C-alpha cells in the first residue's frame, strides 16, 4: 500500500474563513478522496495558524484574550472544513501543546546545529503579512499584498542562517525539477534563491503571543517559523501515544497559494535541511480567486462567504464550480452568475437530467430492472480512457483537467441517448435486444461516471449509485465498464440538482 501525506497551509484566524480557504481545502480533499479510492493510505492535514502580532492586536481591539479570540475563530475554520465535506485526518492548531513543544525542540536543534545566532534587526515589517520587506519589494512604498505602509522595526533578535543554504537549495532545485509546480513558480522560487539569500529573524522580542524560545524565553518564535513547523509537528501527536513521522514523512504534496511561495519554497526547505530532515516531495502553488481582477483578501475586505453558496446550491455545486471554472494552479475570476450557470447547464442538465432519464426509461421499458446486456464498445472505450486520464491528472494535481476528463463521459452518454433514441427502439419489439444494450450502456456508463466524479461530488455520487441499483463502493477499480449487475433494480434519484430561479447576484460568490 502506498502512503500519502498531504497538507494545506494552515489558515490565519484573524478573520472569518472565505472561499479562498475553501478552495485550497476542497482541492486537497479531492486529491485525498481520489487516492483513497485507489487504495492508498492517506494522511490529510489542515488547520489554523494562531500566534503572531496580528491576532493579538485584533483580540485586544475586541476586548478578548488572544486565546479566547483564536479559540472562537479556529472553530469557524473547523466548521468550514466540515461544511465543504473535507475528510482531513487531523485538524492542527498552533496553540496545541504538542505543536508548541515540537517547535521548541526543533528550534533547539537548529541552534545546536549552528544555524542560529543573536543579532539586531532593522527593517520594514507588514503586520498583515507578518513578514519583513525590502524597499525594492514594496509597491509605491506599500505592502504589495495589502496596500498598507509597513512599520520600521528595530530590535534584538535571534536569526536563522538562511544564507548558508543558498547552494544546497539550488542543488535541490536542480536535482528535482518538479519540486515546485507549476513551472512558473519553480522558476520564480529558484530565481529568488539564486539572487542571494539573507539571514532571517527567527524571533520577536516585542510580541508575547507566541512560542517562547527555549534558550531565551523572553522572546517568541517568529510566527512563520512556528506555522511552517505544523507540517512536521502534527505527525508526532495527531494519534495519542503514536508518532506517525516514520510512516508518513515527507509530504507527497503541499498545497498553498502563491503569496506564501517564499516561505514554503525557500525558508521551509532550508529549515528542514538545518535539522537534517528530508524535504517535501512536491509543492503545488495555486493561483488566486479574484473579484474584479483583485485577489480576495481579508485585509482588503473583499472576502467571500462559502456558506452562502452551499446554502443556495449545495456543497457539491461549490466543489464542482471552484475546480471546473478556475483552472487549478492559475488565477481565476469568480461570480455568483457563473456558479448559477454551471449549476444549471452542467450539474442539473448534463448530469442530473441524465440520471433521471436513465432511471425513468429503465422503469418504463424494463419495469425498473437493468437488462442483461453489455456496454456499447464506444462508451466502454470512453470510460476506460477517462479513467486513465482522471488518475493521471489527479496524480499531478491537475484537478481541473481531471474533472474535464471525467465530464467527457457524461457528455458522451448524453450524446449516446440522443443518437440511439431508445424511445424509438421501444416501439419495435423486434429491436428489444438493441434496446437492452442501450439501456444497459446508459445505466452502466452513468454508474461509472459517478465513481469518476465521486471525489468532487461526495454527496451526489452515492445518490446516483443508489438510484442505479449499484453498490455504493467507489473503489477506483469500479470506474470501469460492464460492472453493473444485470437485474439491478433502479429507483428515482429525485432532483439531484433542483432548479433555482435566481442567482445570489452580483460579482462575487
């Protein structure tokens, strides 16, 4: 059995979850579900990032302690994972005792290995990013991400010798050309490293809300070092009394958005090198969901509520839309109207109507019993081709392409039913065998399509299988033709995707 360790970034809890968070979580969940379909042992990690100055400031503004504030907001992110039907194996919080202990041990290892020293830092600091910037990295003197003016900070800190890892990092990139995907992000990260690395501050003297340094408890760990270590700490305490590190480390895929590329593609692997740990196999850097060509951002106030879409259209519609309409890995604009259109044109009409037509025709022409026949060779070939394409694309986290490949079967089946016109065949008893082939092909093909789509449509796929009298087992081996048992009893599926009169309206979802 192959092992898969898969991570999302942990989400900063200074505000409510929005579609950007749901997007990454859904993408990771589709990969995790698919790999489980293929019999892999998957450990899927997500969670929340809870330390740092930004959380402490917002908590103070609300009259709350930092712990009370992060407890409340972390619960909202956990609810988001439940609402989008994510199947994470562990939800980590950086205020977990197990995580904080691991962070201190890891930092001590870096120091013992000679990669940490004391010094004074002066620089521009964006509280929104929890990151330092050089003058040339600013846009008109403002943070390029938040549009705010950074603060000038000067304090005594402990530093991580990032500069010492420039050549090892370049060697790793050159030896592993698929370390970062897509290629444009690989090139960006490598160019940053080749341009020269400066040592980075490991601690903050002016912030209390964080993990104390084990050798200097008057300082706290810089929030990004704390956050990055969640990927490793989680395995040490996710299962009480069991350390899963030897079983799952290193991660096969780490998913993140492009705004945190530098931390994950430069600082994170350097930290692991400094502690003599193996590096993640691959990083997938996806684009932004945009509103009027502007990245969604809590700081900019153009955040979007995923719960509104789920309430109106259902969770499968949200999952389908985000991966279908926005090519995973690229930026993409989103809108209520686009959700509405995809929902009706594809989910309701292409898939929902197909299921209803197939079950209704078998009920009408064969008393609800799947006939004893074989799948039409053309459709059988389409299913086999789609099965191979979906598996290949998902393995590379090409999720939009995988969904497109699965949807080809749905389209082929809709075309097939129009071309074969079973309602005409049913009028001629001499063509009963032909009708059996058509009806079996439609039922068996729709069953296979449900399994191909099960990772994206976790609520609808089981309903489709039940309607067709098929087992609800979505094992990947069943995404093949001629596996629906003759004699299976079909039943109306009901409206899988009911018609909705009006969209939520406006430019955003």
